[in-house]
C-alpha cells in the first residue's frame, strides 16, 4: 500500500461521507427491527409472476441485443414508451430529449459531472433528498438551503438568494426541487408556487432541476402540472425513475431535458458506465407494453394509501402533545417535527433499542439544521408494523420528553 | 432554455468528447457492414437457455431481495464467489476488498472521482483503452503516455517519467496498466516486466491500476501472474468485469483493492448510482454456483481462438507488404500498423464504402499519435465475416498505398 492514501485522494473525495441512510439500511437486516428508515418500496408490489414470463420472452426473442452492450442513450423502445407517458403529462418532447440512466441517482451524479466545479453554488430545499445532496457534494458544490413553508420551497427566499448571488456574480448552476410529495418533507408544491419559481428561473437565467420519483403515487387531491410542462422551453431538467413505481432492483431512471443538455449528459454517461443494462431495459419495455405497468401501479397506490392512513391513525392515537407530522397526499414519506429542544439523533439510539428505526432529519439539511426532525417511510413495513412501530416510537418519544 | 448553457457547464464537461467507438458502434446497425470496430463479445456465447431457468429460480426463491435496493458494496454471495476465484489466482483478499461496480467502466469512473483533481498526472499506455482515457479525462486528468515495446509498457520510460515528476513534486495519482492482451495493442506483459513496474511503483510510492477484463480469455501460452498477486500489499487496484467472459448486458464489474481504498470507493459509489442491480448480481451468482460459468467460458475461448486464427490467416493471405499486426495469445483484439505515411482515418472512410469497419488507432493515444494504426476486433463477427472483412480491408489498403 502507498504511504499517503488519505492525502492523495481528490479534494472532492476528502469531503465524502458515508450515507446515514445506507448505514441505517443495514439495520433492516435485523428482522426484529421495524424499519421506517429506508425509502424502500414494498416487496409485495413486485410483479414476480409476470416478470418470469417476460424475461423468458425477452431472452428468447431478443437475447442477442438484450445481453449485449447497448446504446448510451438507452433502449429506443423504452425511451419511446417513457416519452409517450410524459407527453400525456404535457411534456413537449421527442425521444432525443430522453436519456436512460442507471436509476435516478446517476441522473443526479451526471448533473454534478456536467455542471459543477468545486465551489459552485446550487440551491436546494431545507430539507432536501440526501442522495441529491451527496451527489452534488461529490463535485464540491456549495449548497444554499432554501427554507420551506406549507407549499414547499419559499419563492421569496429563492428571489432573495438569487438577487444576492447575482450581485456577487456567483450565480447558482441550478435550483434543485422535488415538487411532488417531497423527500423528506412530504410536501407537494402547488402550481402557483411552481410558476413563481419558474418565473424567477427565467428572470435570473438559471436552470431548474425537477426530481420527481413519486409523482405517480398520488392517494388523493389533484395532480399538479410538472414544472417541465409549465415551461417546455428547456429551462427545466426533469429526473424520473422506476425505483418507486415499478422496481428499484432494475436500477432504471431517466433524464428529460433540452436536447443540448441531453447530448452533454450522454457524453458524460459514456465515461461513467457506458450504458445502462439493456437486459433490464428491454424487460421493462415489454412489461409496459403488455399493460402490466399501469395495472400494478394502481395496486401499489392503493396499498401505500392504506399503509399511510394506518400510520397517520397511529400517530394520532399514540403521539404525545408537541409532536407534529405531515400528512402527504402521496409518495412514501411523512416528516415529523419534535419539540425544539429534542434531538432526533439521541432518540434514534433509544428507538433502536425498542426495535424501531427512522432517519434523523438533520441529514436532509445542508446547513445541519433540523435536529428535531425525522423522516418516516410508510411503504416498506407491513400495515401491522406501521401501527406497532409508531406505537413503540411514541413511547420512546414520550419517555424522552421533559 | 437558459441563454449560456455551453458556458456554465463544468470545466471538465467542456473537455468531454463523443466517443469515436460509440459513434462507430452505430454503424454496426447496417447489417451489410462487417464490423471489427466494437469490443463486443459474440452473441452465440450468451447462455440463453440456462439464463431463463436461473432467472425463474432467482425470482421465485429470492425475488424480494433481487428486485429491491441492494447494498452499495454488492451482493455478498457474488462477492464471495469472485473472491474465491481470485484467491486461486494468488490474490490475498477477503470479501471486504471487493466492490461490485456497474461494469468496469464505473470502476474507471470511481478512480477518477476518488483520485483525480483537475491537472493531476496519470500514467497510461501509448496506446491505452479509450474508456479509461475518457473516464480520467472527465475529471481533468493530465495523461502522460508511456511508449510500448514488445512486452507492453516500457519500464525504463516509466522510471524516467516518475523521476521527472518527482523532481517537479507532481507525482501521478496512478499508473494505468492493462497487462493481459492489452486493449488495443494485444500485447501481454510478461511477469518480469510486471515486477519491474511494481518495483518502480513501490520505490516511487505510487499506485498501480491493473485493468484486466480479458485475462481469462487465453488461447495459448502461459498465464502471467496478476500484478495484484505479485504484490498483495495494496499497491495495486485490480479491475475486473463479466462483460467479456459472461455478458456485457448485465453491466457487472468489480474493483479489488486495499480495504481503505474499497471503503472510499463505496462512499463514492453511493452518490454515483447507490448500488448495482441486485437482480443481475443474483442471477450471475446463481449461474456461477451451478457451474455454468466455467463450462461456457471454455466454449467462448475455443470460439474466439478459432476466430482469431481465421483473421490472422486472412491477414497473412491478403495484406500487402508494409502492413504488420500483432498475434495475441488471447483477448478480443489485434492491432495493425500501416506504413508511416498512411492515415487510418482516411482509410476508415474508404473502408466503410466497402462495408468493413475498424477503429482508428489514434483514439487510443492520449498524445494523438498512432495515426497509422488500427484496432481490429475478432470476437464479434462470424468466422466467414472475419475472413471476408479482412479481404475487403486489404483491398482498400492496397488501393490507398503509394
């Protein structure tokens, strides 16, 4: 081994930290722990039987291509199916606007690779998705957190920050927004707020990154038009994924953007992993073509709706005064706020002893705030566990209160 | 769209170029063109029947885990099987030294991410693998090409460059070597040369990256011990992949390194794509466990050996005086040198008209040299095509000669 490994690594690598979520995911392996920690879909939503017959068909009919290297931009059939789906959502796009990625996390990584030099500013939510923060951090981004109100990222704060950065000639590379059932906050941004921020982006000539992995998992309320579709000029880069609405184990996501941007992302992806597995892409395309996708998603939404309602009911029944939580209209998470004086990190260690896990909210805050918050996933555990886990957690909280 | 997209992209993204190979791969779609361009395995080596039954088994017995998110470091069963295989090759490792990557290209990308700041030096072969050059270029590496002799990278040149860089206090981050059936040169580095370069790496306290995707595809001659196994102290990072010896469409590779390095790579991978598809990892593990892997590889080696021999025979029969070529003991490529005055790029355009394709050698040279060289793949086309394609190419070369 060389003598100075920790010294010769890149500046960006020196700033990398192990993911708290990843470390927590390891806990899920203890079968006695009820875990609300990961953002895992429920295994009962995986369409095993259909997959077996589809895989057989893909290998028999298209094996030479499915098992070979594929194009960097992705399988044309899958890109076409995704395009058609988004056109229904008001996206003015062709297949050339779509790049298939090795799940959404690669889309976030490519954003860093293509846009971020060390020290570049990026606007993110307070809170925001940990995987996004990690990906941008890996390129040395300087993240500026934008506070939330009940409609998500505050547009007045966005304007303040943009004005300030413009004066300093240090404009951010993009504004990172998760508009639908935000991870971790569970908030959905209404259309008027989307339009406000889009108008600011146009005024200040800055890109918006719209990360929307849960949009299709809506239990109630009205769908809010994607920021991409409110714009349709290329001001917005949209990220999507199958991880929550089909299968995380396939590692398939996509980036939808202006063709100039997509082209640059394709170049960047070439050096990153050459192409996403054509095997899982072709299985996914066939699965959609056969109409299984929409049918299965409907069951998934119903399942998660019931799970969320059970969790909310347990919160209402068991949680002590002073604890508040969001009640999202969709997605996978709700966000809990404890009294100011409490520290979710301390609570976490106590909760583990009672065999219940969550994610401490501070990891979603680029400025280290949010110590009295926690993220709860309601999709992975069973309905019984959702009730029992919240009961255990409420007890731990009650015992930790002054 | 924003007004200044090309200006606000990162310094590294500004230096990215489209891959010549990728553009060439598109030509393969014209069924009349005999392509020796890509590094594609032969589709007839894909074990379709066995895969169908294994996928069924994996989904039925282990579907909840196979279709879910997985650990960033990879599937433990697969890591164990890979570990056992490398132990037989003299690697002193445990499972903690192994990280599963989204094919070998991701290993190259992680090398860039973990080690390279803009302007950092990296030693590469003249020629070297284009995907490696691309990956390091994406992090702004300053690559120094080391000339070859008949044993691969010249150790005297390595020492000269290291001495020079040490004097300038600008030591390279690593020496990138493809010791077995080098891509594109087809040269295998004998053990004495491996030991010379390893001794230099130790003397100058610099890491070696050993990229070895073809090692197991040997037609004749004696296996040369891996540089990793000649060292076993952590001086060497070894990259492996299933892409040439099993299936490229699964996108599975691995990095074997000192645990401190593997740990850092795991952190870097988290932000890059979270995890490699557990689905294809579990299928691969089961495939190896059932003993199909070794059996199939034996057939693949025999197939490629015959294809290479047919190509070499065609070279001997058809090529005009003044053209030379390597005759590798394994791998997928041979490397052709034209008379000094000829330009492979011009030749390429003429060859395409005659419906035969190759890769111009200059793309493998970080200094832009090698204009009179070309890389020929012999694994993908059929035996008949290997003969016919070389015949066509020889005619184009003959007509282009003075």
